[in-house]
C-alpha cells in the first residue's frame, strides 16, 4: 500500500533527545485530557514512555473508544491499528498515526482486490455458502468490511481458536487471511492436521490449487506472514535448549508451526507477557517474538533472563518508524491546532468492518 509521509522539518530531525523529550512533555501537558497516546507493545522505548496505555492493537482501540474525553488519539503502532481505532471511536475523536509509513507487511499481503478475486474463483468451484471468511486483526479496514458483508468475522491471536470454531459451526470451510501461520497453528491445536489445510497463493490461478484441493480442504490459508515472526526456526530453539537445558521457550502463533511444535507455550503477545511474569525467578526464557517487547520484558524482570531466540534480533521495520521526533511533530501540531496524519475510514467501510468486529466480540 502506498503511503505518503512528508519529511519532518529540520527542527525535529536535528533535535537532541532531551529537546524532543521536553517538547513532547510540554505538548502533552498542554493538551491534557484532550489527548490519548496509545503504544503498541512493539514500539521503541523512547515512544512507549509517553504512552497513556500500552497493549495489543485491538485492546488499545477499545481503550480509545472508552475514553470519550480524548479528542485526539495518537496511535503509536501501524496503519491498520489506527484504522480500527477510527472505526471504534466516536465522531468527535480524531485518530492520528505519527508516521504514515508505519504499515504492516503482513497486512499488505492481502488486499481487497485479491481477496475478492479469490472469493469469485472459489465460488465457481465450491458451495460458497459453506465458506466462511476470517480475517486476522492485522488487516485493512477494507478486508474487515469484506468479511462483515460475507458473514465472516475478525479474529485476534488470542481468540483465533474460538472464532474458527464458530466459523466451522456455520460452514465446513474457512478462508483465512492474511497470516498462514496463525491459521495453521490454530487449526492444528484444534485437532486438524496438515491434510486439512491448503495454501492459497493469490498470485496463481485458483490460488495454485486444483478443484479437488479446494473442495477437500477445511482451511484455505492465505500465503501471507509476519516478516519478523517468519524468521524464527527450529534450529534457534535447539540452540537455545543446548545452552539452557532448563530454559523455557515461548512462541507467538505467527511463527512457523515447526517452531510452535517445539515451544513450551504458544500464545499472543499478552499471553507471552503473562508467561514471563509467571515464570519462577532465575528462569531463562527464550522468546520468539519482536525484539522491543523481548528487551522490555527483560528490563522489567531483572530476576529472570529473557532473550530473543533470533540471534540477529530483527525489529519490526515498519513499527520501528515511529520515533520521538515524529511524536513531537504530531503533538506540537495538535497544540498549534493542526491535525497531522489523521486516519479516517469511510462510513460504509467502517459500518461493515464494525459488524465483523462486533461479531468477533459476540463469539468470545
């Protein structure tokens, strides 16, 4: 998806860290309760320190909707998160993304045109009334609206199993996008096996599948992935266990199933946080998720050793775009009466996306 972030003025690019801190603090104090800053778990510490709330994308959107006093919601995350916040917040609230280039490579792997083409292709092969579309929260508002119209639902990494069980109670087949790994890992945890799953490649006719494969598969999994979680491998788990025989391995369900199969626990970001908190003091914990969260957990639990399983510790490159300079630029603009980088979702898309989100909430 093409996004156009204007270059920051030199004042912010050349500012010292302590100058940025003072500008952010002053702007935040001036705006008071009119401002709500949300920080996703994967954000840099220099940004997260200013967050009024931190969490996963959907939880933060819910918090924004509940805080009706805030006129400005500054979402330190990525584009699809800000869209969800705009969908759920009231008309008087304006949602802002500090850097428009903060997208999500996974979310961009499934666009509305490709999904509609897949749906039409499948309609010619199977009973489309028995196919339920499920989109991961990490997707555009347009895709959330698509599943809303088509009788499907959104899911998160926390409730994916409940949503998929609901879907398979309504039909006998699921089109799951954009993350193949979350779909596969959840399906396997539900008792299905690899023979029940087919990988849909949107760049090939009929997803690269035969008619028979489309008809026999219970899970049609979109060929998408998280660029960070895809990096984790069984070899990394083996290396960690060789060095720490009593260590604990925690994996996010966006990692490949070969990694999840070797982990001591698999769960969402919040589940990983809770698992680290519950681990006995002195534990060594290897985590398969984004490095900023891992480092924050290590700092907050000094009586435990918390490390990334990936020795190169690659951050989320798009989430990493938001920094103190962008945050200061956004906040000083608000103080001056200028709303920069506002994220809005058109009324029809918002309506149907909200249907899909509310359907999810009714399931769990």
